[in-house]
């Protein structure tokens, strides 16, 4: 179901380690817009015990992916699916529908409160048909070497794990083909330049 008639939805996207959270912070802190993190929605509405998606995931992958408290071992699950494309697609079939349903509901509620522009942060929107309800895609770009360095430093991933995850995500070409705006977020990216670029684009949209 499209939300386009009530407000504008922009998907902030880019591969793992590109720094979407930094750009999300600029959007929310500097311009006051809501940024919905699709991963957080997945955790709440899919992966928590009792949720339909949780049950399907456990049935398919088995109890070995559970922690002692019954919650999903997300790191172990990621290791499994990012080395097996078939299993990744299966996991996505459990998570995407419920996540999108929850995101749409939140957007409707925000639009009802008067919001005119909402952002959704997602690494893999094209595999989940975000095109059906998002108006634009903004691509957060960073060099692969910078991304790998961040993942090793901040998440403790090995170089091999980084490569496996990146292999399963859209290519730089795919992100660029869908993007109406590309935001450079290399390690040496300038915060003020990023802010000006985002602000100018938002201003142009409200003026149109």
C-alpha cells in the first residue's frame, strides 16, 4: 500500500559499514525529521519471542540459533545466512513482510500527526520491494576499504565476514541506479558539506 498521497517517504540506503547511522543523525538532529531504522523494526516485530516471524525462523533454522533466554542469536544467524544465499532468501521471506507492515503503520501514524517527510534506513530495500512505498532512495556511499575498517573496529568482524556480507548485498551500481541523491561518507567526509547537501535537497523538495 502506497503512502505517497499522504507524505513523502525517503529510503536512506547503502551497504553494511557505509555509515547510514551518521547520516540518519544529521537528518534527525539538524533537520528534525523522523528516521525509522528498519533493523530495529525487524527486532521488535519479527525477532522477539512470540512474534510470527520468530516462530518461523526457529522452525526453519532450529533451536541452535537461540540464546539461553530464548532470544535469537542474531550474530550466529547472520553467519549462517551470509554464507548461504538460499538460507538468506528464506530468512528474508520471514522478516521482510512483517517489517514493511510495521514501517507502513508507523508512517501512517506520523503523517496523521502532520509529518510531511519521513526517512527509513535500510541496507537491502530492493530485495524487500521498498520501491512500492518509498518515493526516493538516498545512497550513502563509502569506499569498501573504509567500510571494512569500520566493521572490523566497531563490530569485531573479520575481513572474511565483511566480504561475505557485502557479497550478499546490492552492488554499488545497483544502489546508484536507484538513487536520487548520493551522499559521500568516506572516513574523511566533511560533516558540514554533508549537512548542506542534505539541507539543500530537502529545501528543493519542499519548494517543488
